C-alpha cells in the first residue's frame, strides 16, 4: 500500500536518505529502527510530505508522486498523499487550549467540515478506544504524558488515515506510561491498522512490528520480519545494534 522507490533526501550538501526502497503492505506494522541520526524521522516525514524528497517516487494508497531536485510538487498533489496519513509525534503536540475531545474533533471539523455532533460522537468513540472516555473534557496540561499521547493517537485516527505514522511515540515517557501507549498501539496493530513506527525502543518494535527496517547513515542496512531481525540478523551491523540494546 505504501512504496518508497529510490527515495533520496538531501539538506543542502548533506544526504540524509540515500536511495531508500521500502514496501509496506496494508494492515501491517513496520518499525524503523537504528541509531540516532540514521534518518528515521526524515523517512517518516517524507511519507507524509512534511519533508519533500529530493528525488524518487512515493506511492501511497493509489496515489503516486515522483520528485525531482529543485521541483516542489503542487499543493493538491501533496494534500492527496498527506490526507491519507496520520502522525503521532514524540512530544504529543496537542492543542493546549482545547480539551481532549476538542483535540480529537479538530481535524474532522476544520478539514472534513463535519457537523459538530458527528465529530463529537466520533471523537468520543476514539477516546474510548484509547481508554480515555473519562478524560474527554480534561485539558492536556492536566493529563499524564501517556494520556496525552493516547489523545494524540485518537486525534490522528480521527481523520481515518490509511497509515498511522508514529515518531518515537514512547520516547518522552517513563516506562510505566510508555507501556500504556504500547498497549494502545498493540491493540491497533491487532485490529489491522497499518502503522510505521520510528523508534529506538526495541521492545516496542519487537512487540508490535511485523517488519523491521534498520536504517543507518541514511541507508537501509537490513530489512525483514521482526522475528528474524531481532533473533538472527544477517548483517553484522544489525547484530551489534540489537545486542547493544537488549
Ligand atoms: P533519526 O530520527 O534516525 O534520529 P533524523 O531523520 O532526525 O534521524 O536525522 C537524520 C540526519 O538528518 C541527521 O544527521 C540530522 O542532523 C539531519 N537532519 C534532519 N533534519 C534536518 C534539517 N531540517 N536540516 C538539516 N539536516 C537535517
Ligand atoms: Mg528521530
């Protein structure tokens, strides 16, 4: 459902993604792992076009876009791709002056022009899905980090994206709060939500990802089923990384 073909991303002279080829099937969870600075966040941002790749082709849910250096695709083409994605950030990024449920309603109200009742009902269902019905009217600042992240997940799902992109979703959280976020993501995975998760938390990756892409220095060092990457990686580099953390 998602395919990156020969994706290159340069910032000035620096090549941050160097000829990335990755295919992601519908209903699967893919973890992007690897050392800091390897290009995980940039790769996620190239999927929802928060960053425009320098060259290569991105296919997402039937849309296809080819990039050329110095050429920015038009806004409709960017929107056609971005509309199909939902993004969850390390630091939640909730709207501070909106309650939990208002955060979840925001996209459907402003982007999809849903009537308020419909948006509120859908947001209520999503808060229930992430176990936060009782916090619907709470302000973000009164919620724990884990609760804020679960609201952020509900907000991303409110736009019914074809793929949920998560950038280090548990990295800002204490282990206990990280666990409640992992539980929610794990449940979504079981329901067949297509997800791409950038994380250096290999426990998160091994628990919910079917496939793993190991990125270092802007290159895909190794890719394969998570079971294989975590227990019997082919590349020496992957082996060292996995054993340094587990
Ligand atoms: P990761 O998420 O794996 O830690 P990133 O994608 O954040 O890696 O970063 C990969 C490399 O790209 C790093 O060397 C980083 O400094 C560089 N980089 C990321 N964003 C920018 C930017 N906007 N301008 C210049 N360099 C960037
Ligand atoms: Mg990152």
